[in-house]
């Protein structure tokens, strides 16, 4: 049995290395992670979205997210599911994400 809350927090931190190649902000601060659940067995289920449907790098982002979480101690397997409702908007970004966007010249 794993520390569910601890693994969840570590997975969210690990996901901060995953970036959308078109936007210089990680997927957590972009607000793309809608839900992340950890089972007592260490199975991680991630519900996330992308900034647009039909994103050409969807498979790459999915693989990067799975690999990032698999590096966390106690994680047995990772499943990423993409959802499109509610649609992503800049309102979902964290304050850090908005700050990073402004540093790169984006008006948010």
C-alpha cells in the first residue's frame, strides 16, 4: 500500500517537467491536469486536456506524462486519459503559469 497523498503530490511535481512544445510552460501550471488519482496499489490515473483538440503532439505529451509519473517511488502504472470538456482556457492556469507566460512575452 502506498501513501496516496504523497504519491499524488510527487506525481504533480514530476509532471512539471512535461511541457507543450508550443507553449513554454509545464502542463501542471498551464492547468491541463484536470484530475490525478492514485490507488492504494500505486496505479495513477490522470485526466488531462490540451490547449486545443487535434494537437499534433498529443502522443508525445501523453508519453512524457506517463514517464514522468513512473519515476515516482510507489507508482505501479500510469494511465493518461484526454478529456475535452470543459475546454481549456487561460483561466485554468496557475499564477506561476501566468507569470511564466508574461516573462515570455504573452499577454495573459
